[in-house]
C-alpha cells in the first residue's frame, strides 16, 4: 500500500512558504474568484433590485467585509479547523470523527441523525461542485463583453469549450500543472489587490464601509429586500468549506498564513475598489470587476481571470473525487473506478464516473442559464446548507470529544448558526429561479448514499444470517476431512467473523479445499488512514486455515495483492501463481411474499429494518452498475473465481 504523504504539523521557513504558496492554488481558488461576480450580483439580481446608492454600496460592502472576517477567518480558520480527523478535514471526515465516539453510544436515533446530517452536507457539496465551475468560467469569459459587446454571442460557446477541455484533461491528473497553480493564483491576488487599491485611492471615503453600522443600517432601511440581498452577499464566502476540506493536504499553518498575509487583504482591497468605482460611476455596476481595469489591459485580465476560474474549478472537481472516495470507503457509495494519477502523491485521484457526471451537469447549466448573473440565482443554497451542518457537527465534536462545557459551546454555536441560517434563509427565494438545481442534486445524491448503505446492510444480514460459526465449521472440516488440493484459496468477506458464504458454496459444489485457505476481510475505519504497522493482522487457525484482517482509512484504496504480501511478512506462505481468489456475486431478487427456489433469505428470527420497494429497486440498479470487486481491490483477473448466489430481500 502506497503511503500517503503528510505535511508537518508546524512547518517553518522555506517549507512553510512553499506549502502556503501551494495552498493558494488549491484552497483559495473558489473564494479568490468570487470578486468576479459577488458584488455585481448584489445590484443586478432580479430578486433583490437594490439600487447602487451611496448608502446601499456602503451597506453591501460592510456585509461582505464582515462575512469574510466572521465566516472565513473566525469560524473556519480559528474554530472549525481545530476539528481535524488525524489531520484530515471535510464534512465526511468530521462525521467520521463523531462516529468514533458515537459508535460506543447506545442512542441509535442520535447517531442516525448525525449520520444523516453529515451525508446531506456532503451531498450538497456535489451541487456546489456542479455550479462553481460553470459560474466561475462564465463570469471570467464575460469580461469580453467589456472589451466589446460584439463578441457576446461567443461567450457561452467559449465557456463550454473551456469546461469541456477542463474535464477532458482530468484523466491525466494535476501533478504536473499543479505546480503552477500557486504562482498563478499569487499573481491573481496581487493583481486584484492592485486594481482595487488604484480605485480606492480615488474615492477613499469607501473605507467607511468597514464600519459594521452601515451593514445594520442597510437591513433597517431596505427591510425584506435587504435581508434577501444576503443571497448574493454569500457568494463572497462560498469557498470557505475548501479551507476545511483541504486541511489534510497542506496543514493548518500554511492555510492560515496564506489567508491573513495575502488572500484576505487582496479580497478586501478589490471589493473596496469595486465599491469606490460604483460610487464614481453607477453604470459600472453591470460588471464592476472588469470596469476596474484600464482598457488596454482587459484582454490580459480576461486571460488571467479564466486561468483563475479554471484553477477554482479544478479544486472543486478534485474535491468531488476525494469526497466520492471517502463515500466508497465508508460504505455510502458503490465501488467506482479510482485511478491514481500520481506515483508519489496518493491523494491525487481521478474517478471517470464522477468526472463524466460533473461535466454533463456543468455544460447543461451553462447552456440553460447562459450568464453568470442567471447562474447566481442557483448558487448559494448548497454551500450555506453545508455551512450550517458543519456548525452543528462542530458543536457535537466540541461537546463530546473535547469536553467543552455548554457555556462555551452554546454561544459559539449560536453565533455561527445565526449567520448560517440567515444566509440559507436569504437563499431560499432563489429556489424558483434556479436554486432548485443544487437542492435536487443534493436530494438525489443523499438518496443514493442512504439507499446504498441500508441496502448493503440488509444484503449482508441476509447473506450472513444463515452462515456457520467458524469454530463449528472448522470442527466439521476436521471430522469430514474433505480432499485437499495444492495451492492457496483466498475467500473475500466483508465480516471478520463467521464463515464466508462463498466458502460454503465452494465446498458444497466442488467438494474440495485447498491446502491453505485464507479468510480475508477488508475493513474501513473511521480515520483517514491506518498506520502501516497496524494495517494487516494474521491469525493461524486449524486445518490449514488462516484469517487475515486488513484495515484501511476512508482516504485509502485497498489492494489485495499488497495485503497478501504483508501476510507473507507475517508468516503466511503464498505464491501469486498458486493463489486463487474466490468472490461472491449476488443476484438480488426482490421479495414478493414467497421465497423462490435457490435463493437465500434471512431466517424468521432475524429482524431486518424495512426498506421501501422503490429503494430496493434503486439498490438493485446500483449493485448491477457497481465496479467489480476484482478491479476495485486490484486482484489479478486471471486468478479469480466468482460464485453466484441469488439473494431475496
């Protein structure tokens, strides 16, 4: 098993500078490209109709500034990033961190609620992953309109081409081009800071917007419309979740250093500059970012903005791959094709199925919405929902794992939720204008995740309910002494207890056993990765039987040949050319009241949870389209024997 690379807990000097530079290219792509459309949305959205008056400009800017401070700097960088699961972040890592504690709890309802929250938060991120590439690429290409409106008809086709190429090159990985992400984003942040500063010095009164009183006054004067404007203001902080999700790649210190030393100052200066420009010329509200630029530099800035948009999109796409890998390992997704695109970095993966779906979704959104302004109506609901769920799960971690008192947890959580829920509520109005898209995606993904998890549980219960205890089986083998043939047989099983059903089928039909029989279980722990010395354990049983248990983290991909190699180090004698792998292939039959001949079914004394028939059908479809265990576990296909069984549930 290839070891995942780790970053130091407290890097210093050149190493800290390098990690901070790299973090700029991965972590801050989304939030760094928000100036392309965030302030523009506040004044051009059909839902808000806020006029660019002096008071409104001050008010909106004040809200943006303080959201950047409170949501990103305080909530995520100061508090949320403390909740690391052995260095890894992200909502599924946070959920797994909670489950390590909740697994010992007898309150199954509480555990189910927490799991559902974590899964739905993860599902919302897929909606965000579809919209972010579409809106960032569209908004960057729309800079051509400022150059000349005559090219308006080319904006959508160009965006489609860029997105298609972006998804097409994913199979080659980002190991090579990733090295230039940091420098490009550094140039981007320096550029937007200089542009903002140049505009700000021409109207320094815009600095009054730093006073939070203007934000409060904005709500008081504009009432309901002022509150709904939060639906556009939130676009300025949509990349906050990336800080937490990418923590394992760079560590806390580089992410924090990059934020406070460059990203936050650059964003503040650019938003201030855009506001100052609008105060000087209200007509620039149509696209204040690109109107900041001298006309002779428009084309270079469009190119730079497009590169930044591609980098921001890459971060979301890679995040979707990582999220899917975690879902597979934690048992919430069928097996998919996971391709490691870097020989040195285990975290760089490519998942064709996810890439294809994301590409189709992004292209359809661009064709359907046609502009970043229209896409802004669909943006925000997914990320604000995830932010609220993250706040709730953080409170559980602080209370149950860190033993924080309620006097500490409640005020912090109340402040975070007050912001998150307000932002989410302001985005609800977007549902009819396109906000239904990320919600529909999230509901669909959540349904698939929960159906797969429950379906696998029911299937495993049906398979193992009638299996024999291992000691009883071994005593029967010793008594009957079935013929033994040379070589090693490996029987894969999802449980490290009892006898695999596929072994019982093999003995029943073939009437022989190999000289050496290995019962192999591959288990996933609620941690990102398992230490190498703890990964594989081997137990010698009677009559030539052995049990191997391999433990992996949710950020790792199992590999059966490597497990056997570790087994040889522990004393097993196996040769690849004389080893046969036996896998079970279940054909699922939906129960209709009468058990069909040749099918397995849980005994009457085994109580299984109910599952709606439509979900059972969905589970059957997912099972038939899941990647084969042979490919997923890296087993040589010419050494595999599959034994089929019909299972009714």
